[in-house]
């Protein structure tokens, strides 16, 4: 899964060159992936380690940096790429793009363009699970920047007060857009804040998929057993800029250099080699993922655009949009 | 058929819906005790605290959680207490509830009724007295409703729950005690205005509490032989163009009167549409662009009243 996410992000990044005017760059108009593209390159172990313990009927909400979570929850990679290309065959028929990627058929209730906005939505899904007496849980991924928004604090309180089946996952890539999160955040971080509401929380190395998986497994088992909400704080690092065209010149190159040494794919490969897996076998997994993604890019390029009239469909049943 | 007040009509309507459909739930502050205006009275006793949910004072999360509930098979009725407090939940209403279905290409629906009581309510001052319904008419994805009578509060709440879209539902805080006959078997469709009084000389278009002031204004005008037609819009989006255009064609003069501030109020939309598409002469009357003050003299100075509506009508007739 980590290889598929890496391959997807790399291909999306490639297709997005010249796709948005920001960070001193101009859009050229021919990019296949347009607009803000938030890549989770380097953060793959968090999505993979958590989602491997989820079932199709568990619910998930994500962030603007949500490709990895969506893939890990089981969404079809090809339809995701089609959505990034804005095509009719994408998950949202070209209406959403990268920031609104979703696959409700696998319980993925949407990425979100607003920081922390997915948290209360997952909370409501968890309450709905309880009301409808369904055997499932809800999981919400959010970033380190999101813990400074009100809905995070409100949702921790609410989840504890109602003892809801929800896992909060703080995917801490250390950067709030172009600002270092540590300089903007008081206290000891997401786990400490959760504990202050009586929620059990743990901090893990988010680049070690084994550690993420092991901690998530235990927490999810507790949640399924009715023991209430849990918070997992996974420390990782954002390899790319805030969006794909952001060269991230505001950060010390040495910081990235150091982070690249603990690339979750390298960490995993080393662990696998230590367990006797042949390097060629490991390479083959990444190669297969890149082949799968290349095929998706190819079909996305050929897929049809949405009809112009789709601008006015799927808005509402009563009083839908129109030119007046 | 029974006589009940506007608050009881809402509670009865929601109770009837909850009995019919186990997916309907209500959540918000103090709903378990019946809501601060009695509009949820008896519901937690009847349906339990799992379906009539008392929540923390967390407006953003009340609304956000309701979106999560709606996406996973429930039909939440959200109590935001007063429109002024709903401002704490604007991201969740505008970016999440209203946009969800479109953004995700129709994979999802957000059936939800968002109750945000409006209006000046004696001595409640600047943060408990606003009428911000026009903001919501601007947002694709939302249906906007403002009932003026107990019958309409019963019937429009039913229609709002059945329509499947997120509905911005504006009850008026000074109408809770208004008594009226309620026939649960009489449906009130969304998007249909009600003719409250017939007349040939001019049309007054209104909604919510201002309908009652408009009817009082029509009485004042009638003393001078001026016959005003009064139309209660009931649904602001989609609004009943057919009824408004038909009345405009009949009287040739249309005044839109509402409690909300006149500047960029929904009256501007109706007046502009009539000016573009009909030969009618149009006028608007809304509140002044001033916060609502606490002292009686300050509050009174910002109120739209029957006499102010009647005066505006005479101005329009003289043009």
C-alpha cells in the first residue's frame, strides 16, 4: 500500500506541473492536474498502518492531503486519478478534484478543503453507528495544524462525553502550510490534549509502518470493544511543499535531508531485508505500483470531460442551480 | 384539526416524523428539556436521549456531527438555538452540508433540517435579534424556509424532512406563542407561497413575522379604501415566482416587506427580479442598517412595523 501511495503521489505531482499559479509560479494552462494538489509523499506509513485494520463498513474522513488515506481505505486507484484529472469517470465526476476525493462505497466520506472540518463529520458518523447499532467504527485523519482549530477540541470533548467509537489520528508532518507548527502550538501536542479529556492517546513514529500498525491495531480493538475514543499521534514529515508547486524554500534544506533518511519506504525496505526478503522482491512491489499508476494516468488522459450541464446537477432536488 | 401554538406545532410535527421514520433524530443544546422555546417539548420522553440528543455548547461540532449523521443514514434536525449562534457553525453549514452532494458528485446526500430562530425578541439586543435568512439564499445546495403560522410550521417541517436536501429553517422567536388551527393531513409544499389577503391596488410580499405586520398594514390601508394583496412567501429558496408574478400582473405595484436589514436583504432579489422581468413598480422595506439596541426606544426605532409598511405602500402608490 505504501508503494501504491508513493507511486500515485509521484505521478500526480508530475501531472500537476504548471497547474496552479502560486508560490511565484504561473499556471501554464496545459497541466492535467490543475489547482492545489497537496501531496502526502513521505507520510505513507500512517495511512497504510492505520487503514489495514479497517473494514469496508468503517467510516473515514480525511484532509486536503487525503490521497493516501483514500487509497488505503480501498478506493479504486484509477478512478481517483481520473478525478484528479477532472474527468467524468472520476469518483466525483470531475466536480471535486484532489481536495474532495471520496469513495462512499468503501466508507471514505471525503477529503476536505477546510482544516479540521472532517473531524466532527467522523464524530457524527461514530454517533450514527451507535444510534443505528451497527458494528463499525469511525476514523478521522487530521494534521498537526488542525489541533489548533476549535472543532478538534469540541470533538474530543464530545467523543469522550458520549463514549463514541472513533479513532482520532493526528498525522503530524510538522508543517502548517508554510509555517512550522511547533512555533504556533502551546503544550505537549495532540496526545496531551486528548488525555486532558480523558481519552487514551499514544505517540508513535509515523515513518515506521510496523509501529503505526501495531499501535493502531490495539486502539482499534479497544474501540470495537466499546472502550470509547482513542487518539493516535503519528510523527512523520512532509517531503514536498504545501502544494505540489511549492518549492518550500522557507525550510532549512538540512531538515528535509535528515527526514529523507527516515523515508518510510526505506525504513520498511530495511526491515524487510532484515527479515530475509530479497531486495529484488521489494523493488518489484514498487515497480508494480508504478506500472498500475502509469496505466491510470494514461486512461485518465483519454477519459471524457464532464458535460457542461453537470455544473447544475447534483446540487439539490428542490431549487437546483441555474442561470437566471 | 387542533388549535395549537407555533412551538407546539413544531414539536408535534417532529414527533410525528420521528414516529414514522426511525432515521429522524434531533440534536442541540437543551433539546431534552423541550428546547428553550418548547419546540421540542415531550420528544425526549417519547423517543429517548439517543434520538433527541442533548449536546455540549459546541455549535460547529453540532452541525459537523449532523453532517456525519446525515452521510451515514440518519436525518438529523439540528437546533442552533438562535441564528446569531449559528454563525459559529457557518463552515459546517455552508462548506460541508450545502456542498457535500455536489463536491462528491452525488455519492452523498445531506438530508438535514437546520433550525435557526430569527427575529427581534423583546429586549434581547444585538446578538439575539438578527434576521440573517438572506445569507442562506445565496448558497447553492440549501433550501430556505421561514414559516409564519402554526399550520405552516407543522407542514413545512414535514416537507423539509422529506425533501432530502439540507434545509435552512427559520422560525421566528416572537411567533412561538401564536395560536392557530393545525391540520396534520394538510401538506404544505416547499416553494409555494400562500395568499393571505386579496386586493387589487398593490401587492405586499413578505414572510415570517412580517407577514402579520403586512396584514395589519393592509387593515390600515383598507380604512382609506386601499386594497392590498398580501402574499406569504413561506419558502425563500426556491421562491414562488409564479405566485409573485401573477400578483404583480394583477396589481402592478409590489412592495416587499421584511424584518431583516434592507441592505442586501432578500427583498432586493425579489424587487430586482420584478424590475427586470415585469412592468410592475417595486419598492422594498426592511430594517435599517443598525444593530438592534436593548433599551425599548432603541429597539422600537429599528423595528419594521405595520404603520411603516403602510406608509411605504402609500409612497409606492403615489409614484
